[in-house]
């Protein structure tokens, strides 16, 4: 069953390959560049510049280079360390994720410099994918990179959703929350996005650098208070938010502003496309397949218990589908860190599921990040089944203790059940696969 899980996962990744996604949407015919719902004769364009940020942006850039070739004057692409691709016409900068670093700051400044020099006869193509928010750390005046690093660390460990995390990030940045569109105006701007957020909200993907921001400083302070972060965030950050709430600091660009009048944003790949491909592959392998949702959020352990209950129902009563069955879900859960262990939300999901399905025959669980990375580890995720707990106890491991300590990585490392793929080149959140024979 583990082999089937990997086959399903690999088919799902292929369906959201960034290079193919861009090639499937961006066309150049008779000197007219187009995507669905937008076209531009290049004879009217003085310069074409390409920028981008995110784990999948280098692969996206490869496709754009192939389509436009020498028409590209230059540009900058910022990716996570290890996620680069050989580009010919664009500068590639590798930087830190999920915590921003100095290389990311250099990359963000380089992107801003390229964009600020554009005029109304120029075209900016922006390539955005998951991870772009951390990879473009260009803080507003009065905020340091260290302030942003501390803020990001606090947000990622408190259980905040990606929507909440990015609302905060936008209000500390010169380029997020529509800031890049403001810098690029009056140039034409085409942004191609690979979505890594639940619901595919344009303003949340990489914190929406070319999208109007509906959130406000008041919203941000409400998030800070919701997670009791005032004592954990740098004072400069809190002071900036409070000044913004008082109207002493400019808000991020809002819907209807002129800077968005020449912007086209288009999603070229998403989690749901990934799930559809997983379903097709599962059916090809002989399973009855059901997509539960591409919008799963919540505390990882709780989400795991619900998924475990569903696959046990399938196994025992053949509801909502009969075995051999495959339940599929996507989205992105959150882990509230209470322990001192090592892991990620996918590994923790599988560990929590494994505890729930202990002793059940013919049930297996697989969960992995589509980018090949799960938390601060070299694993994409993990695999478990009804024998996981028994095998662990045979090695002297206490599954519940590992779960309490958020130490799923070392648990599955001992069992040999980590899923390690290396960087996949794409990023559309997570894929969970539950099988019942």
C-alpha cells in the first residue's frame, strides 16, 4: 500500500508541475502574448522584465524564458535554497525559508530596483508561488530583518493560519500586500501564480505582492492579541502596527486603487488540480476514490483524528465509499508547538493518525508537502499504517510521547517511514492519502 501511495503522490505532483503549468497558460503567437482573459501585442512594449519569488518560481521562469527568449531584457528570481534551476536570462538568488535571511533581503532589494525603473510602455511579468512571502523580506522603514525574523518565528509557532500570518507580513513589507504593484506602476503587470493557500485567495499567496490587500492594521493587531503575541514580538513591530492603526503610517494598497488598473493576476496551478490527479491515479490503481476537500485547515492532531475516523468507517461499514478505497484531502493544517522535538505538520498528521488506527488491518495513511519539505526537516512527510504503533513499541518507542514532544521526524526516522523526495520544484500545499483494503 505504501507503493500505491507513492504512485498517487507522484501523479499528483506531475499535474502541478510549474513549468508545464506556465506553458499551458502563457502563449506567444504572432507577436501577441496572451493568457486566458488577457492579451498584449509585444510591438507596443518597450521592455519585458521578469521577476519572481517562491519555491516553484525558478521552474516557472524556465518556461517563460523558453516562450519569450531574447525578448526578455532581464530580471531576478528568488527561490529557497536548493530549489534553483539553470536560467539563462534571469538572475537567480537562493535564500532562506521559512525564516527570511540576508540573501532574501538582497533578493527583495534587487527585485524592487528592477521594478522601480519601469515605465508605462514596459511589461513586468511576475512569477509567484508558495514561499514567496519569506523569500521577499523587504521591511518598511524602522523595521529590521531581525525584527521580521523574530515576528515570523513567533507566528509560525503560535498556531496562526497562513491567512493570519500573511496579513501580518504584509504590514511590515514594502513589496507585499500590493506593494510590488505600487512600485511597478505605471508599467503593465502580468502575474502568474501557483497557489499554496486554502481557497486560492490571490491576496494571500506569497502575501499578494501584486494584489490589493483587504486587511488593515487593526486586523493585524487583532491577530497579535488573538495569539497573545505582544510579549513575543519586537517592540518596533508593535509600535509600527499601532502607528498604522492611528493613521500615522500609510496602509497597504487597497481594492480600487489606480496602481492595480494595469494588473492581471492568474492562478496557473492549485491544490485542487493536484487532488484531481491523485483521484485519477487511485482509480487507475483499482481504488474507489473520494476527494474530501482541498480546503482542510485546523490543528493538525485534530484534523488527523477526523481523517482516521473516516477511513475506519470506510473499512468497517463501506461508507461513504467501499473498499478498496482511497480518501484524498489537501489544504494546510497548523501545528501549535508545545514540545522540543523535530517534525512538520505532515509527519505529525501521520503520527496522530497512526495512533488512531493502531491494530486496524488494511489501512494506511500518507501525508506529504508537495514542495518536498515538511517543516524544518529534509522529509516531505511520512507513511503509517495499522502496524506502525506495534512496530514502534517493539523498538521501545512511545508514540504518544513523541506526539506530545512534536518529535514526529525522529519517530518515523527510527521506523524507516519518512517520505524523502528532495525539492519537487512545485508547491501547492499538502496532499493526504488514506487507503483501505
